[in-house]
């Protein structure tokens, strides 16, 4: 089967959709030896081949990198849309991933451009009778509620942590990244793009209100790409800089990120809404106790392996942080539960389930071409 794949996010700055696209594509190519993969960048006229080789080294012979054009009629059996973008070619069947519906459920957390673009692409995918892929049961329910799609039309395929996310080996030295950041004490880690939905302001307020015995002996390390609408967040961080030990690391490469997860005292992710919440799983895979929100998919992903808090209540966040920073027995229990929970997810399984969906759509549409009747 000839499978098209949009790599417009694969080659860009690391964020949730970029990490999803890269991890899924690598595994699809690995397990889909009998299929041919053709890669397109639906946002740029040309593919940066050097960057493609860097991000996706050792592409096998069954993969063609195509630039300077979009897919052409009859070239593909099915097209994978992992990044809220659909190809202009209307004859090819689509599998369209919906990572979340916060562009309609929480419009205050998005720019107008982002809301319009993502909504337009999603509606286009729906009008083209695309097979929909949701990254959690919570997201499937939200798609159904907001767009009137029968839940049975939506497949749920969970994400997973990269295989490199694992607890540090016993006796591992303090990571060099901490020296670069100037962090010399135990720390609370937060990972996510710097945007209002991630609730960094709530986390900062909670951290700053900890008792001095904890606040003065711990740092807060914030990792994430620039995001959007973050001026107030950076201003708030600057206002607290003179009395808090807060380090902003920006976007990091995978080895540094794994090291930060593994050596953190606590991982905090009090987001207002998520389609999946991959950083929660990444922290658990590294054996780090997690504080996350009692909302949307985060409850589903964390299960019983994290402290759940009300993201709208900094007092709730502060109480969870204080408990985990002081109670080793609770931390040890959450570490064990978190490792067990993270092990239930894998990109191999995600790719197998996605490939099954791609083949089903490709064969379904192929079998009805020229019959004059719609697919069943």
C-alpha cells in the first residue's frame, strides 16, 4: 500500500504534535515493510532534506522523500494527517488525528489564527469523510460532543513515551544540563510549550506560596518551546525571579530532557485541558512522581499513579507539591505505580493500530472506486 504522511511538524521545533509525528512515523516505517511511505510537507513548498535525514536517519528503501509538490491523483492509497493539516488532493482517503479540541472548547487559550486554521482543517477532514483518530477516550468524547460525530466513527490510539525515557541508573552523576542551568538543589520540573493552557501561572503561584522551608531549598525548572500568548507568563516569571529559584530552559534535545525528568524531585503538569498529556507519561517512565490535573485526558492517562489537582486552584497545586516534596513514602509509591502505568503504553502498539486503520481505509476506498456507490 502507498501511504502518504505529512511531515510538516516532524522537521520543526519539538512540541507535542512534532513528537507524536516523529515517533509514529518511525514506528510505521519500521513495521510497515510491505508498504511504501511517501513523505510530504503540507506547509512548505520544499522539504529540508538535511533536516529530514537528521530527524529520520537511515530511512529504508521503501520510503520516498518527495518535495516541491503535494500528492498527485492516483499516487497514494491513503494519507496520514498527524498535524491538523489535510492535502488539497480530494481523491485520496485520509486518516486524520485529532489531538484535542481545545481550539473550540477553550478558545481563550489560542490565537485567532490558530483557532481558525485548526477548525478549518478539521471541518475539511470531516467533510471529506476522513477516518478520525483520537489520542484518548476523553478526546473521542469531546470530538463527538463538539462536532456531532458518532463515537463509533472515531478510533482511539494512545500515544507513548519514547523508549529512551527511563529512570536514571543507580549512581548516575548529576546531569550536565543542571550545571548549564545553574540548578544546584532539588527541583520541581514542568515541561510543555509556554502558552496559557499549560497553567504555568498557576504553578508559579503555587510554588511561590510553599512554606519557606520548601521554597528556599527547591528550584522550579521550566522546559518548553515558545508557544504563544505567553507575555504575561514571562512577565510573572520575571516578577518572581528575585525571590524564587526559577530556571527557564526553553526547548531541549531528548537526552537533556530525559536527564531532567529522571533527576527531578517532582514533575508538575497542572494543565487546564489536554488531548493526551504526554509529559505525564514521560515523567512516569522516568520514575518521577507526578502532580497533574483532574481534567480531561490527564485523569485517563495518569489513572491512579499521580496526585490529581484542581488546575484552577493554586492551593490544591501547592498542597500536592508540599506533600510530595516532604513524604518519601508517597513518592516511592507513585514512582512504582507510574512506572507500571507508563509500561502499558508503547509506540509500537500505536503504530500497529494506526497502520491497521490506514490499510483499512486504503482498501475500503480502493474497493469502492468505480462502483458508483459509497463505501459502507
